């Protein structure tokens, strides 16, 4: 995955945190967002740009609101 993809996942997790039905679920989404942001930085620092990683096949995220 690229750092941009990691940052996109972080944004999705942060958005899902705001829609979570309970505080513990919201906190888990916020933790995941922080982990995705950390991976984005690591991708930039550790992995050369010409060595892409295969993207994940499925995503378990809540849909973003359309309004």
C-alpha cells in the first residue's frame, strides 16, 4: 500500500469513529486511524517507491454519509 492509501484508511476510520454507536467502538476506530497514520509514515520512510505492496482485497468500514 502507498502512504496515500494508508492516509485514506486513516480518514475512513476517523469518520467511522464519529458515527459509532458507543464510545468504546469510537475509541477503537480512533486507535485504528492512528495506526494507519503511523503506517503511512513508515511506508514513506522504510519502503522504496518502486516496491509497492499488494492492496487488501476487502475493507471492513462503515459507509460514509452522503449528506
